[in-house]
C-alpha cells in the first residue's frame, strides 16, 4: 500500500565499482573464465518507500541466478536465496531474466526497457548508500554525475548518529544545484533524472525483518507467490511497524484498518489489576499481519491475472491496474498473444506517460515492483534461513475464563526448562521484558524494577467486544503452564510458528475446485476479463464457501479469503468498465483459442458439497 507522506524524490543509482556490482562481475567471470573466482565482499541493500526513482549504471545488469555455479552438494553450505525456484528470476521469467533472448519475446523492445528499469533499481536499492546522488540523462541513460555527501558519510562511518531525514534535506539542496547545472549545459529539464541511494536503510530494514523472514518466504511459496512478496515491508516502511500513512494505512505492510479488520487484525484494550487499561494494536505485530497481507496480495494477483500487476495493485490499487489494461488495449503492442504481464511491463516503460495521464499511477507506482526486486537482490547471495530465528506459539484463553499476566509468567519465571523467547528478547532482563518483546502489539509499560508493574498486569480473556485476544509465548511454554495447573489456554486456538509453519497443502487438500480456480486465473492472464469468467468466479466462490464450511482447515479458509478478495474486485464498477473495454478490444481482433479445460462450463456441485439447509 502507498505511504503518501513519503514523497518520491526521483532518486536512485548504482556504481560499477560498488561491492554489489563486483559480485555480479564475479558471477559473469565464473561462467566466462571457467573456474576463475573473484573474492567479493557483499555490501548493504537499498530501497526507499513506496515508489522509487531510477538509476543507470555503466555495468550491464545480470540477475543472480544466471551466473551461479552448479547446485550445491550435500556438503555445501545452505543454498542461497537466488537458487530457489520462487526467486523472480526463475518464477517470473522472462520479465526478471535479462539474459533471455529478446528476439523470442512478444515485445522485445518493451522487455529490454523493463530490464533496464530493473537494473536501475538494483543499483538504487543494493549499491548506492544514503549519501549518494546520481544524475542521469534520460535520453541516453548516461550517468552524468555521481555525487556524494562525503563529509556526512565519513561521520556516519566513524559512528556518528544519523537522521536520514536530515541527510535527505541535504540531498534536496544538492539535487537542485545539480539539476540547474546540467540544464545550463543543455540537457532538457524533463530528461534530467536524479536518483538517491537507499542502501543503508534497506540493510537496516532487512535486519529488522530477520526474525520474520523465514515465515514470509514460506508463506509466499505456500501461496504460489515469488520472493518479491517478501520485500513488501521493505519497500513500504523499511519494516517499521509503527508508521501510519496520511491515508491511514498501518503496519509494516501498510494496509488500511478496514482491510485488516476483514483479516481479523483488530484493536482493543485489556483491563489490568490496577484498574487501568492497556491498548492492543495487533497491526504492530508482524506475525499477526503477515498472513492477511499476503492473502490480500494473492487475491489481487488473481483478480488482475498475474503477480507483477498484482504487486502493483497492492500499492497503487486494483482500479489503477484495470485502467492500465484499458490503456494497453489502445496501444500498438496489444495483440492476440498479449498477456497482462506484458501490459504491466509496457505501463512502467514506454506507456508510462499514457497510463499516468489517465490515472493516479505515478512515479511511486512505477517504481514499486522494481524497488522490491532491487531490495531482494541485496540478499541473493545470502543463505536461506532454514530455521526461523523466532519460534513461538500464538495463544488465546478459553471462553468464559481469564488469567492475569502475572499468573502466566510466574511458572515460566521459575521453570528449569529452557525457553527461547526469540532474538528481540536477547537483551531483556526479566521474563516480563521478554514477554513485552515477543508481544509488541500489547502496549505494556516498562518496569524499572524486576517485577511486573500493576499497570502492566493485564487480564487475558477470550474476546473483547467480539475481537479475539491473542498473545505469544515461547514454544514449550503451554506445557509448562499446564504442568503448573493453569488450564485456561484454548488448545484448538493455538497456532505454532516453527520450522513447519506455512508448509504447502497436501495433495489430498487440493480439490477439483482449486484446480478450476487456477485454470480461471490462467485464463485471466490472457485478458480474460469477461462476464462469462465472472460467472465462473461466482460459482467457484460458492463452492469454496461450502468447502470451508464443511472442511474448515487453515488451507480451505485461506483459499476462501483469496477468492473472496477476487470476487469483491470483480463486482466493482472499475472491473465492469474493464470488461466493457475488453469486449470492444477483443472484438477488433480474433483472439487465440483457449484450451478446452478453461471453458466457462462448471460441473454441477456434488451433493456432499451442497450447503446444508
């Protein structure tokens, strides 16, 4: 989602002498020189907030998976992120595979421009630090000047505290001077691009995300998304959970409160033993907002037909993507073989001015997906987290019961069993402080003493005004509590976050209806925005509701959430406008036929799946 209070300053870039560029050169050398390896020190990453600008480098851009050696053996270190099939260079090829032969693509020039745009953001996010400004000539992609705030950089490297807003103010001043300089030299103002590096903030964002990164990756893969999804928090807020946009979007993933409430993420207050109340804001706990954010993204991607425009829809809104498609229909690039991903690539390159004029799809929107990719490449060579650094159990108390925080923590404070409270609690002095670190959504007061303050001794109940009261403890803590005689925990509501969380569905869980829904989404990828396909969607939605009612597994409930988001978007007036435009556009050409299994015929519902009266 967009962060309106963070303005994009048309800022990004990368230097061929940077460590990240050296890494890319090393990969190229590994292939071309057959065994010569360059030792490279990887440096930080660098994204900005929603929407970023661009930067070009003198170094050709090659995505990480293309020039890596053979797959690691059993004795090798853990595979790196770029090796995974969910990496966009593999999963979303050829859009993120610049080495792919352009001659075989449907729109080779558009694909080349898109690869150039990715190159710009890889430099901006993964190379240039926050003291760097690049000036580029849009006409030739030539880097006119690489300017750095050397004094501020030196102070930062010597340990001086830094405020990035202050650094940006200085860059504003220098940017104005640089623009004037090159305009006087004859470069048209509209062709002067200025890009600011964000590598320091990206690196910090990735460190903030360390405890949750494994869950983001697993859930993305479980939902069939690429690893681009794991960088939403980086691009939106640098993984800061407390930020609120001027539009009211909250959490590190920047979602509007009503959307979060739909996903079960709420706010409420808990009573304490001191007749005070403690505020609970669930959007501030990444473990509580992760699933709603990724399910929303999956629903958007299905509704618009592909993950690329789906990610853009998450930021710019699905309505803008529907308008984008309508603009593509009028371009010279729309053919019978075009896909919605082609339309997105056109919209952020050659067609950007056309799309921007007819919507609110601006510079921030243009850079959103490339910025996510740039941030991801900063982690490409890092080993995949095999075991999550934070493992915990999400708990509720049984209806009709209650328990105070002091009663919960007392057995955990005295047990001889070792409990892992996660990395955020490493420096905590007391069990109360560890609980606070593990539950950032509960606004517990600090304790100057080594005891639980009365104003922090909350009383947990099952629900508050119908909202589930959820809290986290380390793995193993429920057993300790049961041994101590505390029986208030609701076992069916327990959810574990460990090495098995977000594993994919078993084959027996995937029904014929799920496969039909996949077929529908594939049809949508070929501009299948038709009333017949909407009828298919509505019928499948009914099937999913029935399945979730009869088999309320987590997988079935997730599938229902996804298709419900899809259905909501397809019942909107912007979708109807798109459907009408699709009818007109396809009427002007004979579209390629679709396979028989993608027809609009939906088999009758078996009696066992019909709704009960």
